[in-house]
C-alpha cells in the first residue's frame, strides 16, 4: 500500500489527548504498530497511517489538506481557525463528531483575594493567555476592552509575577488555579476533543473507510452513554 492511498490521521504525540486517541483507534479495531521514535505510525490491518505531532499543529495540517483527519480539542481548533480568519486566510474543514474525552473549559481567573462581580470588572485589564483569539471574541461580545499578553505556557503564574491582572486558561478540575492563588471567575468556552476532516473530497475508498470509522466511533459512544 503506498502512502498516498492510506488514510492519514493526525493526533497528539504526547499530552492529554494522546492516550485516549490511541485507545479510540484501538476500540475502532485499528491495529497500530507504535514506535516512539517515529513521527508516522502504520496500521497493520487497515490502510491507515497516524501522524503524531503537537496538538497546535493539527488544525493547520487538516486545513491545508496535509492529513485527511485530525483528532483535536475544539479549543485549539477554534483558536487556529479564528487566527487564520483574522489574517484573511480561508479555513476549510468539516467537523465529523465530538468525542467524549478532552473535556475542559477556557476560563478567566484572577487573584483569589480580589473582588469580582462581573466581566466589566476586567475593563482595561492585562490578561495573559495562550488563546488570544478566543479571548478577544468573548471580550468583544461582552463589550469589554482589555490587553492580552501571549504566553504559551505557565500562564497561571502571570498574576503573581506581576505581568497580568488576570489569566484566561484551560481548566478541568481547578486544582492548578488554586495552587497558584487564583480563582475562576468566568468560563468563556467549553471544549471536548473532536474529529475533523479536510474539506477537499477524499477518494471513494478513503471516504468509505472514514464512514466506517465514524460508525464505529458512534457505536462506542452509544455503548458508553
Ligand atoms: P503539545 O505538546 O501537543 O502542544 P499541550 O501542552 O499544548 O501539548 P495538553 O496539555 O496535552 O497540550 O492538552 C491538550 C488538550 O487537552 C487541550 O488543548 C485541551 O483540549 C485538552 N484538555 C483537557 N483538559 C485539560 C486541562 N485541564 N488542561 C489543559 N488541557 C486540557
Ligand atoms: Zn499544544
């Protein structure tokens, strides 16, 4: 089987989505020969190859048609989409389904000791985030002006380091916020992992395989509901 005829799926190499992505593929009956050193892993029983990359790269790989499918958090997907749209680029993809893992929310958080009644309290605040586009969209809807500082990691230390008044970061349990003396004041976006497909049509064989995988995913999800 040549690479061209294989369905190419991008997933996170190492992180919160990786294990559940490989588990999902396994439950769909896709047997993969994993090799930690390799960027690409091959299935031994289906014409599928898995590209393992940083999650941030997955939306772009699908938008640009480099891979056929991507498994990605909606937060990263929409952030990349908004970023491309704001720089005048086209964004093309289809969302095939939401998954029942990777659940989290993007929230605003401030110093535990600060008073807070509503988002207007953040007028002219400096907010540190890895999600400037999702934050901008929310603050625009709320009619609140602010300044964002882009941090790709350690966002939660920004207030205590004196570089921001607030943060906008992903939360699942809230333990990290608490450990950094912060309190969650507003959830601005709810996310789960999802499967996306490139917009450009696939060959009939590849599309049939995608449909088969999707039916299996739906079956798995119904069984666990
Ligand atoms: P990479 O090295 O691939 O860029 P990362 O550090 O950006 O990894 P992870 O922390 O592994 O990303 O998170 C991947 C995705 O898992 C998030 O974008 C989000 O969709 C989901 N997620 C679920 N719960 C959480 C959480 N509590 N904190 C962060 N992400 C979460
Ligand atoms: Zn990332």
